[in-house]
C-alpha cells in the first residue's frame, strides 16, 4: 500500500489500530483511541532541556585527574550512548511513521525521536569540553568492535522492518524480486517484524543505558564529572519516559486492547521477544566486562554492575508480562535511585552558566599538553 | 473520618497510614522501613509498580506508566481504604 502524506479517505480515528491501519490524515487530538500517547507528549515537552544550559566546564579538570582505566570507562560509555542515540534519533521516525495509524501516536513518535536528538547533541557538548578535537572519539564509534557488535543487534530489527515496509509500499503483498533476491511480503509478516522491532527498542530503552548511567552516577557520588552527570540525569529521565511508551505499545497489543492480530502475534512471538530481552541483558553484562578490562573505578566493579543490570532487567521484564529471569531481587546500587528521581533534575536558569564562555576561561588555564598522553 | 488506614505489605508487615496526610503510599512504605523500588517518583516510569490485592487507592499525580488492572503506582497515589499490596 503506497504511503500518502494526506490520506483522503474518511477514517474514524477511534476505530484504527496503532499500526498498519490507514495512514494518518488529520493531526487531530479531539478524539483519541489511546490518549496515553498525548499525555506522554505533554510530559516529554515539559522535560524539554538544552545541553548548552548545563555547565560542563569543570569536568575538564576532573577528567584529567582520572586514571587511564577511568578515562576508558568514561569515554567508552559516551561512545556507546552516542551510538544508541544516533539510532534512536532517527529510527522511530523512519521505521514507525510510515505505518502508524493514530495521530496521537504519530506525534508521540516524532516527539520521542526529537528528544533523542537532544541527547546526541549533548554528547558533542560534553566531548567538546574535554577535548579540543573530539573527532577521534566519534570516529572510533564505527571502528570499535565492542560497539559495532551492539550496533548490529540494535539496528537489525529496525532495518528489517524498514526494508519490508518499503517493499510492501511499493509492490504490495506477494513475492517481490529485488536485485536478484526474492522476498515474501505479507502484512501479517510485517506485523511480526514490527512486534520484534518494538521489543528490541523496548529492551534498548529499558536496560541498554543503565551500565553507563551507573558509571556516570558513581563518578558523581565522588563529586567528579558533575556537569556530565547533570546531563545524564536529564537523559535518564527522558529514557524512562520512552520506556513507558514502548511498554504501553507492547501491553496494548498483548492484552488485546488494540489490533487483535497483534495479540495473536504477541502470543506467537513470546519466546522470541523474551530472547531479545535476555540477549540485550547479556550484551550489557558483556559491556560491563569490557569497561573494566583495564582496571576498575572506585565504587563500582564488574560484578556489582552485572547484578544491577539483572535487578533492572527483572523490573523491566515484569512490566511487559514476563517472569523475572534473574536472582537479583534487591537493588545492589541503592544510590542510583536518587539520580533517577525526576524531581531532583533541574536546569535552573540561575544555576546554568553559559558554557561556551566558561570553556574559554578554562582553556586559558589548561594547555593541551596537560592531557596529551591520553590514548583513545 | 480521619482515622488511620491499614496497609498490609507482602503478606507480612502491616503499616498504618493517615489519609489526611499528603504523603504518597510510596513515602508511607519508606517511612515504615519497607524496601521500596522506584525511579521517577512521579508516576511515569513504572519502577514502583505494585500489585493491589485488595482495597482502593486514589491518585495524586496522573499515572502515565502502564498498569494492569490489579496494579498501582505507589509513588503517585495514596490509600483510600485499607489495602493489601505486594511490593
Ligand atoms: S517511581 Fe516511577 S512510576 Fe513510581
Ligand atoms: Fe536517548
Ligand atoms: Fe530513548
């Protein structure tokens, strides 16, 4: 079915499913099938922040005082987060907008993806302050094996859904031949790809950030890299909201409050969805291992971080109707919570300083040679 | 009218809450020393999701996280009647 930017058939927005119904025509919010998505839009907008509002200039001195293994932990986490937000800043739009059928959900997807672009811009803000030329850090994202491995897993479900949606939109259902390869296209199969994709995004929002978050907040507990931590708190607040949206989508499907075919698919693909989640958990534990391979940092080690991933994973799995899979039922890093409370996050104007101005100030005190021997 | 309500937690502990207080159910649990789960403390992340076995709660903040019929978000609500919960 060819996509139309303004579908002229008269559709009843209350009768449409979230996806694979009619394309949205009028962006109207007077009648909503799933009004939760408009509430999420409002919440996300109320969270709006700009990286430049957060002064990160003091982090530069802290960074130079770090051990090499701590620098490795810090920079690797930023690289990984950059990857995650690069994907999330575009993929919900590209993969989900062509197939969405409800105006409130369409706008939520755009709002969600937009907030991820703020996250991406904040990493450049952080890195510019630490390095006169952050290019090496960014360049390594596509060369680093540990990151590439995760990138494949994160993007494959999106890419698969996007490709088959394109085939469906240009050729319709049936057998399609493209560049000598034959593909079977059916809406049922597309819905299955959608289900798996949303489960993979859900796992991303649910746990993929938390190893890096824990490291950031462990630095903050030592009162270092506090500008960075302030930004990561704002990011964490957003990610928690994104997660709520993917949990809503999955649950609306599986409890039969949306497309009945999606309910069947949710049952059919339950094992596969579980597997997507548990393999993300394993990858995160692998990431903790990679971070600490050169030595650890004060307040954190690989084991406790893995326990934290399992603790978080149990909560996240229960939220989409899975039995908790891990033994870790109590929080091994209780101090994490205070950084995740949303009321504690403020970018009060009086606290915010113009960072570009301050960066100039720090520049005059510190010469590039002072951190010249740090190896990326 | 302003008498205390009883909240039975995890089949064992019973705590008392004052419905006249603005305190959330999560805060009441914490005050009583129950080990709680939470992140946002304002009803949108779902980390505090709890099973309501019996009783009724009322929401102080609009809950945005997904809840199944028998679930509540203690960070955003308080007890309206005696409760039994599994946190
Ligand atoms: S702590 Fe986030 S919903 Fe209760
Ligand atoms: Fe993000
Ligand atoms: Fe996100």
